[in-house]
C-alpha cells in the first residue's frame, strides 16, 4: 500500500483534531453582553482545519487564535456583521456556518419554502381529487348485477 | 487460526447470501415451492456463519491477537475488557461486520416470525434482504476484510482505542443505531416484494407495520444515545451538532416517522399506497446513503471513519444498484392511478397527509443542507459550510408547524369529520395549554416567549391525549371494558406522542434557559450559577486502568445545603498519549449541573473551569425513550398475533395473490 | 401515461444525486483555496528573523516568489525543508514566514538544515498569518511581482507538488514579468 505523505499528514491532522477537548478560555469581558455575543459568535464560526467543529468546541491552535481574534474584535466594539466579514476576508465563506443570503446560497435558504409550497400544492391537489367533489361513483347496472350474482352464490358458504 | 476460521465463515456466509438472493426469487418467479421454501433455511444458515465470523473477531480482540490488523489498530493490552468487546465496532472493518451480523439477525427474524405470510411473499422478502447482504458481505470481504493480518511485523501491543470511545456509550450506541438502520431494510424488502408481486394492499401494510415500528424504535434509541453520549463525553455540554454523520442517522428517522404514519393510513384505508412504498424505499436508501457518507470521505465529520474514496466508490455502486433498481421497479410497478378511496378535507387521512408532507420536507431540507457544500464544490462555486445556525433556523419552524396539527390527530375520525367537532372536543385542552404557557415558564424567570410557546404546544398535545384516553375508557360499559379499549396500538401512539411533547419541552427549555460560565478557579474558589454554589475543594492526582488524571473535586450547595459532589477529570491515556476531559454531571429530572476542566492556568493549581446549568435537558432523552417504548408497544397488538392463528387454519397462500 | 411518468421523478432525482456523489469522490472537502487569491499581501510591520530590521509588504514585492509558512514545531516542515533548499539553489526566490516560533530555535534550525529563504519574517504572534488566512504549517503562497497572492498550497511542497501545481504558475508569472520589462 503506497502511503503518501499527504495521507500521513492528513491522518496526523485528523488524529490531532479528533481530540474534542473542552475548550475553556477565561477571557474577562468588560460587559456581560459581550460575553454572550462571544458565545453565540463562536458557534457561528467554523474551525478552518478541523473535522467540522466550531471554534468554541475545537482545541486546534488556529481555533484558539480565532477565539482571541473574536475577543479582541468584540472588545474593540465591532458589530456582529463586521466581525464575520473580518473572518470571511481571511478564511473565505467556509468559515461561516450560516451561509449568507446572497448569490448561489440563496437557493439553500429558499429550498425549505419551495418544498413546503410544493407540499401544500400536493396536499391541495390530493384532497381535491379525493374529496366529495370527486364523489363516490354509484355502481353501474352491470356492476350491480354482478354484485347480486356474487352474493347469491356465496349464500350458505362462508 | 481463529481469524482464518472467521474469514472462512464469512466467505461461506457470502455464498449463502448469494444463494438466498437468487433461488427463492427465482422460485417466486417460477412458482417453485421447493426453491421458495429454501429461503428461511438459508437465512438461518447465514446468521449462523456470520455469527461464527463475529465470534472469531471478538476472540481476536479479547485475546489481544495483535497480528490481526484491526485489533492492532484499535485495541491495547491495558484496555478494559468491556472495551475490547466494543472496540470491534469502533472502526470501519469491524463495524461493517456488525452491520452484516445485524442484517443476518433481522433476516432470520423475518424468516422465523412470519408464519402468517404467504410463502410467495416471504420468499421475495428474504431474497431482497439477501441481496442487500450480498452487497455488504462482498464489500467487507473484498475491500475491508476484518481478518486481515499483520504478518510479519506483528506489533507487541496495539495502538489503543481512541479515548473518546472508551466509554459505555460505545457499547450501546452503535448496535442500537445499526438495529434501526438495518431494520428499515425489512420495510424496504416488503415494499419491493409487494411491487414485484403487484400486490399493494392493506395486508401488505399490516405485515410491514410491526417490523417498521421496531426498526424505528431502535433508531430512535440509537440517535438518543448518540446525543446523550456526545453531551457527557465531549465535555462541552452540546447534544446535537447537525454533523453530516448525525444527519445521516436523523434523515432515515424522519423518513421513517413519515413511513410509520403512512403505513397506518394504508392499512386502515388502503390509501397512500404509492407514497408508502416510496417512503419505505426512501427510508432505507437514506440508511445506505448514510453508510456511504460516513465511509467515503465525501463530507467532513468528526464521526467519520478513516476515509477512502476507493471504498466510497464500491458503496456508491452498491447504492446505485439497490436504490436505482428499486426506484425503477417503483416507477414501473407502483399504482399509477390513485386508489378510489375518498376522504374529506377534514378527516384523519388529510391530517396524515399533512404529516407525510411535513416530514418529507424536513427530510429533504436536512438532506439538501447536508449535501449543499458538496453541491457547491462540485459546481465550482467554492467552499461553503452549512452548520447548526442554518439547520436550527429551518428545522424548528417545521416542527412548530407540525405540533399544533398533531393535537388533532388522535381525535380525528377517518374519512369524514367536522372541524366544529374538533374544536368542541379540544376546547378544554387548548385552554389548559394556554394557561400552562402563561404560568409555567414563570417558574424559571425571566419569562421566555419561546419556552412559553413550546410549553403551550406540549401541553396541548398532552391534554388532548389525556382527554382522548378519558373518553375511551369512559365509553366502555365498565372500567375493565374501558381499559381494554386502550389497545397496545393505541397505547403505543399515546406514549410516542407524549414522548414527542416531552422532547419539545426539553429541547426548547435547555436551548433557551441554559447558563454557561467559563472561569479560572483554584482550590477554595466558589461560583454561583442559577442559585447553585459550585465550590472547588481540591485538586487530586488519580490513576485509572490505562490513564493518569488530575481530578478536581467540587461540592455543590443550594441554599447552604450540600446537594452533590462532582469530580471532573483531565486524563492522559498512557498508550496513545492523548489527553481528554471527563466532565462531571449531576443529573436531575429538571436540571443538570455540569462541570468540565479546561487547561491549567498559572502556577497555584488554578484551572480554567466550565460550569453549566442545563434545565430540562433530560426531558429530551426521556421523551425519545418514551417514543421508542411506544413503538415497541404497538407491536404487541392482537391483530399481529392473530396472524399466526389464521395461518395454521389456511394453507400457505400460493393460489391467491399474484 | 402522464401519471406513470410522474413516478419516474424519484429515479431521476436519485440519478442526479448519484452523479453528484460520484463527483464528490474525487473532491477533497477539506481543501480550501485561499480567500486572498488575487489580492495583495496584507499590510504588516514585523522584524526580520536574523537582522531584526522591520519589514513591510514592499520588501516582499519585486519578484515572483514563494512565501513559505514554517516553524520549528512543525514536523512536516522538516520533511519539506531539503526540497525547498534545492529549489532555492535552482534560483527560485523563497521567503519565509516563521509562524509563532522562537527566534533562537528558528535560527538554529536554519543553521543546521540550510537556509533557502532570502529573508524570514518573524511572526511570533501569528498576526500576519491570521491576516493571510493561514491555518496550519506548512503552507506556501505563490506571490507575483507586485506582491499579489496568486495561489496557496497547504501541506508539504515536494517534487510532485512543484512540478504539477506550482511550477507552471510560477513560470507563467515570470514570463509575464519578462514580457513587461523593456
């Protein structure tokens, strides 16, 4: 089995980042509201090199750096939007767990609505065809005769 | 020697599976009773040989046979015995063997417990399950042989099981999850058999229901255990991350829930046949898709096994054959004309239709969200991430849409009903629910609108169900007769819906009211969170069977009285050198107290600590357990047992049914 | 007939899905192109590793070059180092970004293993790295003559990587510069 260097590297990175350690920083916030924003924003940002973890849960060095950056940005008074843009400018859209509502990702946000509308249409169509307007068809004469026949033949047996 | 025996047994099992997938199916085509009658025997034979293979691999693990590759990679001589048993499925090759074993179990179960089934149907069902088995066994033997050896160059000791997996959670979560995943293959096999036979009727639905319900119950438990395990093991108090692998288990669950309800309509009224068959195919396809996602490396996940695109291709081809084949069969054989059964806009059928739609939309939304990064990448649109913020934003409203309608379900009548009657019957529960919504959240100030909404919906469901039970029992001539009206089927529905209500409350309350504090603490420090005082008493070094740790001893006080002692640890495992945090949790019905250690800070034995207050979080998992218990209860219903009595009276049907 | 056709819809959707998954097998979900492609190097003011003199973006520009992010704590960097030395010997301008490292250790390393870098930016806090979008070591950025980022390679640079990925772009950029100069 050919073991490529890239493979070994990937494996090392994988093993390293699989350590989901409790990541606990003790930043002192000047304002409790900032601490809340810190918690919520750190769940919006993705660790760029981990196997799908946000920066709150990952112990990778880059995560620590990004948390520090987040802390500094918050203390400097940046808004949520500005902070996210700051991160995206460096790491790309990849680092946001909530895709923006623009460009190609619009379809992602619209899909649930479209599906629901399609579902509603299907429900309406189905109900219309099944409802009293669809009506129950009374038996035709031939069918009624056949029923009588069958009933007559079955009498006496079970 | 023993691993080779296991390898050989696996090959025999594959051979038998190939026979099972061909002979009874041919027999059904040619109306050859002998060929068809071979099916149950073959199923039992497969179970026998896969079991032998499984036992052999277990033997290798328990006896520290490091010449077997998977044992060397996932075990260690110091590993506690129970983890040596479970390390078998903590890796790709071993978990595949577990898949094969569970599939063999389900196949044998269907062969054993289907005496009421016409031989024609049984033969087809078992053949389809055999075909699925061929895929998995051949995948295992050809690309992921669990018995591969490391000769020469056998290591003196193994690399140890990942510390995160050295936990009771590993012992129960995968087996239960696989029971669910694989269990949907039964519903799938029944659907295919019905399509092949051209017989899509209430009888088919009645046969499918118990199998589907049991599989759904296991899947519910499996997912719930995964969530609970992540909560206490990963050390950050989270319980669901919408990770691709988590979604891979949740999607079959969502489709399965739609299937469980759709089968009810098909059995009772002969409706939605096409829908139900499609849902059965869809649910199992999602199981297979999940298998693909976890093992192919196509999506990134902490839960994924070591990924290999070559293996991914194999699974993809298998997926294409099974799903493509079944969908082609569906397109050609499903009823193109909908049944001439009628129902009104206001009826139980329309509520079930609504239910189908919501769960399908939810499934497709989660599927789309999970695959979206891949879609964007494949179309050259760059790399995007879709995570919890997105999924929570779209999933919660869908469930909020469902819950109110759910309340009408048990009250509604088949075929034709009046909304006036619904409102009359449910006026009292609705009022009571509103009252709860206003008063209950006040118990945990400050008042939260979302929790109020969740409480209202849950109370609405609970009171509606309570009222319905009361009506049923009262309508009997005396108490015993009234209680007998609560059939296992009904009780199952009751428990499952109650469980769902509990889940709603648990999820919303914990999301909204949870408190989290990260701070530096040293022995002697204390911190008050939500009225609980966490006192850090001392830091003590401890030694475990295969690790050393620093243990921080906490005492928790409320109103001055000691209510709990918590001892989180920071462990370093000796074999791998990996460091891991072991959280300490004081579990309660109405709240959890959670302490986890971070890193040491400074010199005087100070550590970064995380203190969590998590109200109502257990309700979520207890609700899931209730749902599973409810599903298991439905299977006890008399009508499924009645099958066996009628079967002995009539001949195994060959003449009737095409 | 139309209703029968409707039943083929799930099969059609599945076919699309299968194609997507097949395509996905040859993609790497963890591969991330730099967010700074076709953007200039971020402004910075950091000392040079050996001399201590302050460097800025202007010092980097002037010639098509490789900016290699490395550190002594990075195992793979050691693996890639000899190849970088040989690249430098063949005339490629390689600059170093010493990422969150200790100056003394870094200098010792260069002394022991050879120095392919024209100069090294000592980024002890990782501030420039953060602005560049570095998330681990080793990483190598290809910069054109104006100091604009053209490509980023994550991981070890070896013969295969150079030949297949970096060299073509490098030559193209060099040719562009040669074409412009009088």
